[in-house]
């Protein structure tokens, strides 16, 4: 059965410019002793749609995740598991963020 959802719009020039000029930090954190999560920090919700990017990242990494406003890190995307390499690949290829603007820890 075909989906009736409208096709996703590509990012416009203003959104791409905001992504290219930002410093994005991708790192892992262990929560509740054994659960590893990947955190993406530095994407701006005012110039980009974090909900849409989160959805695409979850599909690309084949994992669960969410976006939220964290008390320590600010606006973040949170993915389950160690997905640092997949996230970096997604950010460079799909969103066009230069590798030198992506800090992995």
C-alpha cells in the first residue's frame, strides 16, 4: 500500500547556510550504568527542523531516538547506542556539514 504523505522538502539555502557554519559536537554518554547514547549538540532549531533531522537520523542509524532541550547541553538529538560514525557520515553526506565543523569525542 502506497503512503499518502507529501514528499519531504529539501533544505533551502538559508537552512543549508546555517548548517554549514555551525560547529556540531557528536559524542557518546553512558546513562544508568549500561545504556550508551549518542548525543548530537550544536544544531539550531530556529534555522532547521530538528524533528525532521531526528527522523532521518533514526532511519539512517536504524535506532530509536528523540530531540529535546537538555539542562546540561541545550538543544540536542539523542540516539540509542554508539552511533558516532553513522551520524558523522549522515551529517556530511545528507546535510552538507563540512567534516572540520563536526567534533567527535
